C-alpha cells in the first residue's frame, strides 16, 4: 500500500491568531518596504520567586507544605498587590503550575503555588481535598499571605485573594471558598461537583434544574467508573508522586519530586503499616480502604459515599460567595459538563456571580496551545475585575466551542476553533431555562443481553484518550445483541446540541435491576456512526419491572456534549449493556429496552453568537481597506502624472530644427567604467547623421540614452527640444533599431509588426504598415515564423518596425549588418529618401564606407568621446591625396617627373600605384598634366578617404 | 512631418493607451507556452480521473487515514477538491511563477523590452500591464483547472454533494460557493510566489532564473516548514497557510486562518511588487 497524502495540515501554532492584528496594522500602514512584524510583547514585570516550607495542621496531621511565592516587582509594601493561590492537579506538584504562576505574577499578582499534602515535596498523606486537611491548608496559606506586606489586605488577616486550580486543585478552590470566607474570587477548572457522581455515575432519574447540562446526581447506586478510578488512585499511590497521566494535571508535566514512601521506622515495624505503605502509597488509610472496597466490588457503599461526599463541593456550594468562573472541558469522560453544571446551579442559587466556560479539551485531550492561552486570559480577566476592579466586567455569561459535526479529536484535522457566547448560562439565576428541541425517535422493543462477567464489552472511551473513534480512526465497538438503538428520522436541518439531552426509556429486567449505558450517536448518511466526545451515560437502575410487557419508564440524561448533527444525519440513542470503562454486573441476564410511549429526544440548544463575529465584518473591513488603498494609489498616480507633465513642459525653442541635441552627456557605471564622456553634438532636421566609431566607442550607449533606456550620469539629451527621459512622450516621434532585432521568434514577421504597433496604442492608420512591409521586402516570407528567418531578413523586419508610423527621428544601429550588397544599396536609398521628406536619420556604424556613402553628416567617436564632427566632405576633405594608377607601369618614372613639377605636390610610389599629395593643385590639373605628357591614366581615386581621417582622428593611424 | 502634441508626443500617442491589457494578452496567447499551460490545465483533471478510475479498487479501502483521495470519487465537487489539494503546493505554484516570472524577463531576453520602452510605454505602466496580464492568465489557469475538474469530475463521478473525509455532506449550491471561496483564496495566496517571480523577473534577463528562483524559494520554505524546531517563525513564511482553504470545508467555517493567510499573502505580494517597481524604475535597461 502506498502512503497517500491526507487532508492533514498543520494546525495553527500559538500566537498565529494574535499576530493577525499586527499584520493588519502593517497592511494599513502600507509601509511596504519595511514591514514591522510586531512581536507579541507582554509588558512582563520582573518576577522573583521565594521558596518556603509552611507548617500546617496540628498533631498527627501536621505537615510541611512546600510553597513558592511569585512576587512581581510592582508589588511593594507601598503598593501591595492582590494575591492568587494556585493549586495543582492530582499527581502534580507546585511545579506543575509554574507556567500559570509566572503568567499571573507577570500580570501583577502575588502568586502562591504549593504542593498539596502528599504530593511533591510536601509531607503528609492524601485526604482527597478533605475539609479538615487540604482545605484547612488553604486557610493556612491565606494566613501566610496576610502577613506579607506586599499583599493587599481587605482587613487585618484578610488578604485580597483568588483561588484557582485544575481538577484536584479546582475542587480545593471551590472547597476553600466555601470554608474560608476570606476568598474573594475563584476560577476552578475541569473539576468535580460530586466525586460520588463522578466515580459512580448513574444518569437516570429526574433532574433538578433547567440548565443545559443538568445531570442527575447518583442516588443509592452508581456504575463504578473503573478505568478512570484506577488511574486516579494509581496516580496517588505510586511512591514517586509523579502523575501517571499528564492529563490529570491539566496537561502540565509533573516534575517528580523526591517524594518517597512514608518513613517507616524499622524498630517499630508493624505489618499493617507496611501493607498500608505498599498498597496505599501516600493515601490516607480511610480513603485507601474506600478505594479498595470499591475496586473489588464495583458497588457504591454508604461508607464510600461518605468519604467521597466529604471531598465534594456539592454539599457546601451554598457557602460560596466569591464570584466564580467555572471552566469545564467538552472532552472529559472523568468530570463531565454535568459536574460544572451542578456547581453553577449551586453557587448561583446564593446570588453569587457565576460565569461558565466550556472549552475544547479536558481530561481526555489536552487543549490546543491557543485554547490554553485563551483560558489563561479568561482567568486573568476574571481576577483582574473581581480582585483589582480593573478591566471589563467579565459578566456572568456562558461560552462554549462552536458545535461542529466533527467527531472528537478529528476536529483538529481541519484546524481552527471558534467560540460561541451567550449572555448567561441558561437556567441559573435570572436566566431563561434551557431551550430544548424535541426530536422524535423510533424503535421497537429490544432484548439486550448482558454477558456473564460483563465480557465482551463495548469499547467507547479510553481514559486520557477520549473517544476511540479519534484514537484509532475507526468506529466505536458495539457488541451485537448487547444494545438497543433508537433512531430519529434523517434531520431536515443541522441541529446543534449544547448540553445533555434527555430521553425516556422503558426498561424491564428479570432481576429488577439493570446496568445500562446510554449514548447519543451521530449517524452519517452512509451509515458510519460517531460518538461525540466518546461520552457514555451509565445507568444503575433498580426497582425495575420484571415483566417485559409492563416495563418501567426511566428518565435518562445522555452525556453533555457540544456537537452539530448535520443535515441528513440521524441521531441515534443507543443503550448497551456493557462498557469497557465501567464495572458491569457479573451475572448474565436479558433486559428489554424500548422507548417510553411517545418518547422523544429533548436536545438542549443555546442561542449563542460566535465570538469575533467580525469574521464576516472583518472581511468587509479588509475589502474596504484594499479599495481605499486602490483609490489612494490612483490619486497618487494622477498627481504624479500631473507633476510629470508640468516638468515636461519646458521646451527648447529651436526644438523642431534640432531633432537631437546632446549636451555634455556622460555615462559612468558603478564599477567606475565611463562609457560616454562629455558628449555634445547636434543633429539638424533633414540630416542623415552617421555616428562613427570602433566597437566600444560608446555609440550604442549614446543611442540607448537617447531612447530613455539608460539615464545619463551628467548632461542632457533633448529630442525635438524635450528632455529624453525614460518614457518621455516625445519618444513617440522616435523610431529605433538598436542592437538586436527584438522580434518575438514564435511570431511571423507580420504579427510582430502588427503587435508592435498595437502596443503603441496609436491609431492603426498612422502605422503606414504597407510602406514598412515594402521596405522589409520579405514577400511571402513575412507570414512565416521569425524563427526561420535569416539574419538579414530579421534585420529588415526590425528596420521596418522602426519605421512604422514614419517617425520624425529614425535611429538605426548598424543597420546593414547581415544585408547583401543589393540590399545595402537599397537601404541607403531608402534612408536618404527618408531624410529628404524633412525627417532625420541617425545611423551608427563602425564601417567607414557605410557612413561615407549613406550620411550627410558624421560624428566620430572613440573611447566614449567625440573626436570630430562635420559634414562627410569636411571630414574627408581635410588634406587631399589621390591614388593614380597608370595604364602602363613602365611609365611610372616619367609620371613622377611630370607630377613632381606641379606646384605644391609630392609623389610617393606604392604597390598600388602613385600616391599624389595634391597640395594646391586640383585633381583635374594633375590628370591633364599626365595625359599631356602622353601617359595613359587608368584610375584616379581619392586616396585619403574617411578611413585615414578616421584612423588619424582616433589616433590609431600611427 | 507629424503633428505634435504639447507634450512633444506625436498626435495619436496617449500614454494610457499603450500596451493595453488586450494587446498584452494577445501577445501572451500567441505563445505556445501559454497555450501549453492551459492545455495542461485541461488535461490534468482528465488524467487524474483516468488514474482514479483505473486504480479505484483495492488500496482505497485499506487506508484508514482521513484523506481527500478516499473521497475524491464520491462526487464531481469532491474530485475538484482533490485536484486543488493535489496541485496547491507544486503545480499551481509553478504556473503562477511561470506567468509572473517570465513576463518581463522574456521580453528582455528577446530584446523587445527596449522597443516597448522606447515606444514609449512608460515604465510603470509597462510593469503594471505586465502584472495585470500575468494575474489574469494565472487566475484563468486556476479557473480552468477548477471548471474542468467540476465538469469532468461531475460527468465521471456524478453531480453530487460534497462528502468530506469525516462524513459530513455539503450541498451542491453551498459547495460551489465554498469552492469559489477556495479558488479565491488560492488566487490570492499564490500571489506570493507570483509577485516574487515578478520581482526576480525585473532583476534578471533570464526567464528561467526568475521562474526557477521563485519556485526554488517556495520549496525551501516548504522544507523549512517541516522543521518543528523553528516554531512559530514558520507562521511568517511565505508558504504559511497555503492549505488554509481547506478550512472552508468546516461547518461552521472558521475563517481565522483564511483571514491571516489573505492578509499575509497580500503583504508579501505588496512588498514584492513594490520591490519590482522600485527596481525597474531605477534600472538601466541594457539587454
């Protein structure tokens, strides 16, 4: 099998969102070349830490608590700060909360982190948040804080203080606020309301409350949550004190302290103490005994219930007056949403402000770093307002992750998590009761087998991993014959379920008791079923009818979830007899399970608004900004164009007569090479000017400057009186062919010409295309691709292109390269005729004959400088010499005599013939003298032609 | 002699009419390269359909990972998503780089750039028109591959709803709307590589250097993106959020990453474009 690339993309990294604002700002500032990527700078106070050991308790239960106080530099005796006590999760230590502590301290709080008794370096035994021990320790710590001069006091011995903690630490926050009225605000996270209900859940029976996740508390009987309980107690009984599961401590890594077994003195060795140490670790004996009993029997006894209830805030919520922020996770099979719901109801009943936050995470799945950061902000915001009176009132709202149709952890595949917010948690205080949507279900009476020993069992949840759907990428495992399923019709519209749905079942059992597990599945159109968050509602039913024809109606509360059931999906209530994560009765049996008459699923919904619903408005903002920038750009371009036009309006008066003027033009490159130095010349209308010079003389550079391709370093070039800057409109009067044809090889010659003209944007009739084509003289070859052309053909097309539109100034660089002699001849005539129409032609060449025969005027350049300028005759005419070739070489001596007597002449012999320096004598006089002497003259040609002039001028003749 | 305007220009010359978009597009579409790219854009979805039809059987079932290949054949829209997913990180990058990177450098290579500038097409206008033409062609290529995928995929696999890998269906109308959003996002995000190529195109006279340089840069960043140790620095890479368009498959859509992606892409594009204009305005055209 080949690995295929899946739809798995990296989820957003922390801080990614935060920087969007910075990016937006950067875009707005339009500082395009230096984009300030603003970092996420927090004005962090300098934080110092003080470690101390605090004695707490009396007598046999006296312990030493290991504490660290984080003191921000802003907290002083003159300006004391409020304090926060942070409690860690089960199996952790004060080090587990170091990150949160640093964060809060940096915000200006004196933060006290401590290891609870029995954990970390603190001594003593674990009493499961026993009010007499762990909760009393909190009061001791408040006393410590009250004595600090950098902590704000509400009164003598009463510090301004908040409590916060995760899980085990969350419960102690609640209990601390209940038992010590000095606490001013609390923010417990993913914690319990009743340990009994959490570890021995039974979600059957009427619910006391109108809230969305109201879940029945366990009465006399519950189903033992054996996997979780084992982990929970295991974490406390291992000698090291390390958390077995990081998730127990809210995702933080517990640093294993040097905790060890309780010290046993060998001299007083007592077998009971040894056994206690080995089996119970650091648990108190009564807690340990309760666990052992529960694990062995799987049943809830009054003794166990007493111990668990003692550790539960449920009974003392009415004492809590400190504003409470309840944070609970949706991925939590240990302390579900129902636990926070019960806390919210209980605390709000006193009139105490309560805000409820559900987030995507919990004991089954640690939250994403982004969510963790958001939660920190929330807790800090809560304390800021309730301890310092700073910031916005966080109110008593309710927020929860936006329901998605994605099962459990699969959600991270698609990244992104949004939050919805409602003004209040439905059903508490003055808030409206929860709204519920009724979804009709159907299904017959199912016999449900419970296998002997409770095995094989359905697999739905793995503690710490959540839904196996997510962990294994498969579906949950339901055992055939062990479940009843009741389906809704396919949904007409997507239904968001926020909270715990209820349904009424009709159950009978031959023994009168039954242990069942109710689940709410999301069934897709293709039949695949997803168990949202992998949550299960166990039911410990007693007093059931034994008659299958007259079953007992049981009100069932399904697990609290946040989930969207998509259109076309089916909501399926599935009731099974076993579940791997729970203890099931060992005896086999067959129950009947059916829907009660007319029963429907009552699914809670919340009318919340997505937070940052700017999500659509911000797109409009972005669009607006872009449009604004666009308009700004157009305006700037207009203004710039106007300024440019004003600049161009300076015109030399004689422009029309002087189509081209170079004035002191120099072009130096960065590397120090000077291509053209101080070049000045003028071209008059109707001239054919030759620019003559050897290769490297600066001819092409000069022409490029004239075309606006290169900027001169110094000097000015004017074309028809206008400066020839890049893109100057006056260049439209220019036609050019400079170094290379610039034809597109894949197009025909004709296409090249037509597209070139189209690109000028000028009217087609101005092109004089036919005349240009005639000049190119390609015939039918014009319609072939340029790629197939010879050099000469390309050359002619390029010259024709330069002549399109009959420009007033035609600039041709080496135009006759690659042309054959007849074409060269024709080209000369074309150029001379062109000049006769009053237009001007500039031709550059290193070929002297070319210039001599084509041009009327010439500028000679060498090494970037002008060495001579004038008409061709002037340049040629300076000094005159002729080469005389005689009919008969034998007459040479006589001819030398004859010519020698003419005034001002001198004669030299050469291989070609006689070279006569004419001096003042005319050529005619010389020829007459020779003919008069009877010497036959074959040729008389000017000897000192441009070539010599050129070579002498550029200094290479010698 | 010609009649002359006050600006010194010949009558009939107007800077704002030089190198009109239609002309530049005509020039580009006369090139076999352009036609070739568009032919490939048509061929690619057809090729993928053939491949999926041939190998439809055994492997698909045994793969338990969530991916778009598994659901590629469930509808035409699904197939389109798969095509987009398959082309995002390489094929479309190359297409954008080609259209943007080739545009100025190839003119310089042919030597036609100097004639255009001496026409004169004002430099900033030349660049703007080239930029727009490249954008039009790139987006047209993106739309071509999408439309062909929707139509051909629809014929091959049925005009059905979108089936996401996690078993959620999205209706056709909604699906098309989201698809439009995805194409829009890709069009913007790919501007990063496009404008980088464009900038390089103004720097070098070799089209290959501009196209290859930008593609190479993107690949380097794609590789660096795999290095976890770089942490959140990677969020600022030009390749960051290149798959954010898959967020549009969510219900409800979380547009946070999309928004960040758009802003960041526009910033990169603005910077590269500004660099291109700045360089070209000052440059001596010697090619």
